C-alpha cells in the first residue's frame, strides 16, 4: 500500500518532504504535485521505477520522459542549449512548460528518445515540487499522471491513492493542482515546434 502524505501547498513541512525523499532514494515511485497536474516521479537512475511508470501509463519507447529540475543550472547539466534557445527557455522558467532538447552525456541513455537522443526537461513553479527537488539535490525522472483509460489527469490525492494504491509507494498531496499538462516545446530542430498545447502560454513560441 502507498503511504499518503498531506502537505501544505505553500509552506511544505520539511519533515514530510524528507520522508518522501527517502522513499525516492530507496527506489520508490511517488506521485507528487506540480504547477500543471500531478506527476509520477522516481530517482534518475531507477531503472525499475522507469519501467513501473511505463507500465502504469502504457507508454512505448518513443515517449519523452521529463527530468524535473530545481533550477536552470541543474537543467543545463542534462541538455545542450545554444544562446538563442537559452534566452527563450530562461524567460519561460519556472513555469508549466516542458522543453525537448538534445541530451548531454549526463542524461541516462535509457531516458533518451531512441532516434533523436533528446530528453524533456522542466522547472516547476510549485512550492512542494521545488522543496522535494531541493531535498533530493538532483532531478526527478517524471511523467504526467495521466492514466491510459482516462481523458484527464486525476486531481484529488485521496482518489489517486485509492486508484494506484498497489502500484506506487507514496502519494504527496497538497490539494488540487489542475488537470492541464504542460505545454511541450521541441527545440531539437532549427525551428521550435509546439508538440502539445497545455498549461503554459504557447504564444511566445509561435
């Protein structure tokens, strides 16, 4: 059974954040809130956690997983960003955007798109997600909590606990955080491509 943690949305209790971080470090798969909707998350090198996310969401190997980063410096370790893209991405973070960029050697190979060698990265504008990332000191391997048989992500922590009790290790709940996933921008080609329109305003990339 998954452990359930109720945390303050703006001032998350350090003790709770520490407990969830320990579950992640111990190989656990958790559900946590972001500035777009709830996400599945595990430690960067957690191969089993990655496969558990694939299983829960029924994803194929073309799916772009996201590295949820605390700040721009951390993001820069895992993707290549040229000067023009740097300014655009910097101006849009933190926020409800996921950016697809060429991966550096620091990014685990199993996370990369098999042909493009790209990975999704983002910096959330959410106090609980930021507190968890700060406690971990590294990005979280993440994917939107959107179940294959549902049109919209689940929004209630207790509902998520009930639905996924036996397939995740913890649910970190800070209240409803919305149903709209991030806006996804692919910067791996010469011109940016809006792959998905979501919570972040896509007009600056058009």
